[in-house]
């Protein structure tokens, strides 16, 4: 019996005492002891209720033992409670038969054990855990075993239900945590995806900025090279002007000395010689202005002029000899000697200028080739860097996409995926290195072929130089203007003519003509001074732009007006 009550989480010891002592107060004497398992009695409380009403509150001694008397023929519930412990109730039914001797004192006793609240058991028992009542068969008070078994069964069922509910809650909690973990993993994967996407976008923006920076640097280098080229051209122009000025001063000095030596000659001969000198000076200046583009033509024209001048001088000397009837023989011989010396000086000057022109041309050609090679190398380097970066980003993107697809199995297959990714990365790096080596070999091969072609082209250019000189001057006009107004319009500005056709077409000292095309209007002024032709062109474009050119070179409006309004 005692073991059964223990299974119900309480201990009740019923002590039946039949005491035939002196008559005492009518009622059932109850002696009980309260035991707090793994705790003390502080805060404990015992309450006696009758029909739901509290009739007595009993203080518990340090030992937990207390006594109280219950009237007969009532039903009482004794409540044992303590904070954080399971409250227990004991039902005592004092109803007795009419034949029961109430003048004899009856006593019963029991122990109640309070246990700590736990997640695994009932928090509070709804019904009493034990029932004490009068038993007719033994004519005494005892506890109802059937009730105890029933309560025990209810407690077991309740605890089982609680255990199932707890297990269910644990499973639900586990499922909830698993779902939370799954959501967390998905959120982390999404976050990593967003971060990687942000990194990719940042890398793409950085790549674009780097490409823009490299493009700007290349553009700045190109502008700097063009500026340097213009400065070099300006320097050559200044050298040319300086040489012309020196030649002019030298010629003037020679002319002055010649005039001093020829003071005895007639005024007509002096004027004729002055005219010849001026013509020679004008021809030499014209030859100097066109020397960069018309070296061979100028040489031929100079040779023709020299022969013509010598012929004219011989004819003039012959005419003078006939007119002056031998009287001027000494003056003629002296003038002829001066002319010969002058021709020798002119030839020497032409040879020096020719050598200077060749040296300048070779320097410009070397600089142009070096700049072109540097530009090609820089473009190739930029292209290779961009391609390598693109390949690296593509490999990285593929590895990241594969890792994202396998994120759900990351914990299980992380080592295997990492090994596969690393192997793949090594393979891609190997391929990239092989591709880089192949590109480098192709680049070296291309450079060798370009060098060989450049040498062959140089030979062809040297062979065709004299043939192109006659057309190069006007072609240069179209090339320079095409950068400003477009190639189609530039081709309309310049009509390529052979040298002899130009001389036949522009025979007057000044020729003005207006040519209208669909998008541009050309106002051309051509000067023919002593068989030296100079082109001035004004180009009015339909969108309002106006350009001024002199022999294919852009000039200012002020220079154009100053030189065409003479």
C-alpha cells in the first residue's frame, strides 16, 4: 500500500489508533507531517477547507508535524502548498453511521511529501491525491485504495500526456529550430550571394574605371605626342625661317658687294641683275616653304631654274657684249665670275638644306615609328590585362555559382567542393598561363612580321618617294581636313592634280574660285608667283564651322585675310 502511494508522488502513512482513554472533544483527531523534498518548510502553508470554504489555516512547525480536529459528518479537503513546489490535496470524509460512537476519540495520521516543480510532471493536481473515509467493514477510518489507484492512473496518464506533449513540443521546437537554421543558412547564402554580387558589381565598376583611366591616359599620351609633334614642327618651321633669313641676309650682303663691284655698269644692267636676284630669292623662298613635301620636285625645279638662269645670263651677257661692243668685256667677265660664285654658293646652300631636310625627315620617321610601336604595345598590354581580368572574373563567377548551388549540402560536402573548386581554379590558372604564353608567342611573331613588313615597306617607300611627292602635298590637305569636317567633305575640298596640270590651270598671278558641294562651300585663292603656286582655301560647312588653310595646313583667319588681301 505504501509503495502504491509513493508511485503517486506522495507518501501517506495512516495510523489507526483506538484510544479508550477519557472522553474528549467529539471529532476526528488528525495528526499529519509535511515533508519538503530537497528543501525546508519556510513558506509552506496548510489550509483546511469545508465545502470550498476555508475553515482553518494551520501553522507548520520546524519539524513539519501538526494536529487538528475535524467534525463528523462533513467532507474536508486539506491543501498542502509551498512556492515552486507541486501543491497536493488530501480529502477526509468524516461522515459516520448513526450507530457510530462519537463520544470515543478517533485518530488518523499521514505524511505528505511536496516535490519541486518540474517540466516532466504535472504542475498542480486538480483532484486530491488521497481520500480518507470511514470503512464499515473495519469500523474505522482508512484511505480509499480504489480512489488512490484511480488517482495514480490519472496522474500516470496525465504525466504520459505531458511527456507526449513535451516530446511533441521538443520535436516542434527542433523542427522550428531546423527551419530557422535552414532559413538562416538560406539567408546567409542569399546574403553571401548579394555580397558577391555587390563585389562583382564593384569589381566591374572598378574594371570600367580602370579601362576609362587607361583610355584617358592613352588619350593624354596621344595629345601629348601630338603637342610634341606640333612643337617639333614649329621648331622646324622656326629653323626653316631662320635659315631663310640667314640666306636672305647673306644674299643681300652678296648683292650689296656685287652692286659695289658693278658700279660702273649701266643702270639697265643693274636693274636686270636686281630683277634676276629678286627672282632667285623668291624661287629659293618658295622652294624652302615646300621642302618637307616636295623635296624631289623642288630639286628638279631648282635645277631647271638654274639652267634657265644660266641660259638667261648667257643670253643677257651675249646681248650686253653685242650692245657694248666689247667695251664691257671686262665687266661681263667679272659679272659672269660673280654669277658662277653665287651659283656655287647656292648649290652648297641647297645641298646643306637637303641634308638637313633628310636628317629631320629621318628623325621624324624614327620618332613616328617609335611612338606607333609604343602605342601598339600599350594597346596590346591593356587588351591583355582586360582579357586576363575578364577570364579571372569569369572563372570566379563560375566557381561562385557552383558554390551557391551546392550551399544546401555545404556542411556535408564542403571539403569535397573546396577540393573540386581548388582543382578547377588550378586548371583555369594553368589554362590562363598557357593562353598567356601562346599570346606572347603570337605577339612576338606578329612583331617580327610587322618589323619585316616595315622594312619592306620602308624600301618600297624609298623607291616610290619621288613618285608620291607630286601628290603628297594635296593629299595632306584632305587628311588634315578629314579630322575636322569628315573624309567625304575633305575629299571635295582638294582635287588631286598633277604638277603640270596645276601649272596649266593656274597661270595667272591670282585666281579666285568658289566651289559648292552638298555640305560645304569652298572659296579658293591661288597665287602663281614666278611659277611658284600657293593655295589658300576657306571652307564653310553647313553646320556653321569655318576653316582656313594654306597649302594643306590650318591657319588663322587673320593670317588668311592678311595674305589673301595683298
